[in-house]
């Protein structure tokens, strides 16, 4: 339908032109706008739910859903990273405490072994022909040697725990780098929003023209649009 046909329809006696006046600031219109926004959002969500990335196509990018919002994902990464890093540091500290406690208990055992070795050494010197004293002396010396090896292993374990804690510090540095990227992105977002900000609220703006002189087509309104317009006028 051309612009002339639309004008003729709008000027006909069957339609009261007073029904076409817009009510600005009316509460019912605001509710209608909210309902339309909600409907549009539902349609967008439906489109988003059916989105499937195509590795062969670089454009368009993923829709701005909760799964694809960059800052949301980075915030989740930093939050989870900090939480897991804290848990890991606590576990490593507990392991280090276990090593320290075990080393302390092993030290007490070592003192007892040293006392046994001293006693059996004297007995073996005084009674060289008693085989049991000699065997007990040798047994305590072997156990003391094993105890010293265990103590070295525990110290090595403590050293590894300290190295793991140092490595976890790099994880915190990476988290701080991500947070810095988030801050830069948010600053750019605020700047762009301020740059394109207008004095008039979008809900109060005049609708965009469907047809402007010079357009390649003369079909400004479809028959379905006209029928919808007439139906809306009949409800007022």
C-alpha cells in the first residue's frame, strides 16, 4: 500500500482522527510499553536459546545472553579463582602443619633411639660375648638411620609446600590482571554510554519514519500493518 492510499484511509469518515492522538506520560501507555519491552525480551531470549556458534562464520558475534556477557564471565572467573585459591592455600597450610607435627614426633622418637643406642653400646662393650646386646645395638642404629631419612623426607615435603604456596601467589596476580581488564572494559562502557547519551528518554521519542523520500521502495506499510492499526483503533 502506498503513502497516498494510507492518507486516504486515515482521512476517511470511518475512522475518527481524534483516536490517533498520542497520550504522553499516561500510566496506561507506560504499562503498555513495559509489556511490549517484556515481549521483545522474551523473543530475544527465544532467539538466544537457539543460537549455535558457527566456527566458519566470524560474524555475527554471540548474542548478549547471560552465557556470553564478557564482564559477567570474567567476574565469575575472578570470584571462583579467588575462592579456589583461598581453599588451596588453606589445604597447603594444613599439610605443612602435618609435616611439622610429624617432624616433632619423630624428633622425640629419635631421642629415645639415641638413649637406647647409648645403653646397648655400653652393654656390648662390657659383655661382648652376649649376642643379644650386639643385635639390639645394631637394630637401634638401623632404626635411627631410618628415622633420620624420614625427617629429611618431611623437610623436603615442607619445602615443596612452600614452593606450591609461592606458585599460588602467581594465581592471585593473574586474578588481579583480569580485574584490571574488567575495570578498563567497564570504564570504556561508561564512556561510550555517556558519549551517546541523549536528553530525551527513548520511550518518549517519536517513532522512526517507515518511508522517507528517496527510498528505493514505495511500499511504506503492508496490509497486515494496516489491519493491525485498524484493530488497535477499534479497541480505543
